[in-house]
């Protein structure tokens, strides 16, 4: 009984290892003893390509290489291109591609290695893009306006269309169909970008310096005008003050004169009292006068 179970397990294992499952979106190529299995079509050997489904193979002996039949995206690093005016640009692009001829693809890429296929395809795409970029100036590439009517396809869309057409032809040797070629980003190299940035910075600093100089000039003009206005205003105020003071003094003199004319003796007496009061404001005040001085007129003559 045990032997039967062992034999059954071996049979099941061999049966399972004899089956090959190819999923949707895949194709498979089988090699036996290092040779790819081929079919005879119209008297010509053609590589046998297995489509989606369940297939039979020889266990252990047959080696399977699964190939992705879906659309692939090749998005490599940015590469350096030279324009018609010998200016360097860093161009970042991507490619949509898929396998059309699985036999040719398998043979051209050393057994269907995707990395080999993308490396070869990247070279071809870059070569085609480099040719198209070399026909155009930076202005034509960025703005899409041609400076030379003899150059066909000046815009970026036209550039991508021509690159796609050229790449489709170049990729036929790999058994690949190029579905789309797109330029994602165009930049200047870092060293050029830095120099341009420094130049722009210097230009902005020069403009800022010019604006500051003009601002200082206008500030000095406003300050000088304000100072002049202040001097004129103060002079006018002093003049008006002197005029008003003169008018006040004249009015005071008139009042004094009128008072004197009305009663000269009383006026003289009042003025003497004011003089006495002003002369003896402090305890240490000392005056040296002759006894018969007019200053003491109203102090020594009580009848007046």
C-alpha cells in the first residue's frame, strides 16, 4: 500500500511538472537542451510561442522563458542632448513599448531579458531624439516656434512625433513596437543652470541697487525740501512773533502814556512802588544811593 502511494505521488509530481501555465498578458518560449523549440511553417523553422492557457512540456528538460506581452514603460534617467546652436540640454523622456515579434525579441535580447531590451531600446530612442534636438534651437524646442521655415516640425509635439516614427523603425530589429515617445522635462545642465542663476542674481542685485540709489536720492530731496520748509516756517513764525510783540509793546506804551497823561503824579507814584518792590525782593539785596536821591522821593516826603 505504501509503495502504491509513493508511485502515485511520483506520477502526480511528474504530471504537475509537465504542465505549463501561461497567464493572460504573457507569452512563453521553451528551450530544450539549449535549443529553442520551433515549428515548421511553410517549410521554414519558426520559434514556437505559447499563448495564454495550459500547455504540456517535458519535466526538468524543458526550460521556460515567460515574456510580458503588455505595454511596458521605459522611464530612464535624463540624458544630455545638444541643440543646433551647440547648447547642452538635459532631457528626461519616457517610452511606451511592447513586444510584437516574440521570436525576434527573444533572439535579439539574449533570451528575452527585459533589461537588455530596455538598454538597447534606450540607445535607439536617445539616438533618434538626439538627431531631432540637433536640428532645433533652444527657443524652437521650448516655445514651439520655428526660426527657420526649412526645418519641418519645430514644436515639441512634432519633435515627439518624428522621434516616435524613427524609433518605431529602429526598434523593429528588436521585435518591439514603440507605442509612444514623450519628453517629460527639459532642463539646462547643473553647471549652466548655476551660472545662469548667478547671472540673474547679479542682474537683480544691480536693479535693486539702482532702486535703492534712486530711493535714497528721492529721500534726500524730500528731506532737504522738508528742512527748507521748516526753516521758512520758523522764520515766518519768528517774524510774526516779533510783529505781534512789537504791536503789544506799542499798545503797552500807549496804555502807559494814556495813564500818565491822565494823572502824571499818580503814575509816577505807581511806578516808584513797582521799582521798590522789584529792588527789594531778596533779603540780601543792597543798594547804595545818595540820601537825596529821587529814588526815595515818596519814602521821605510823606506829604506827596
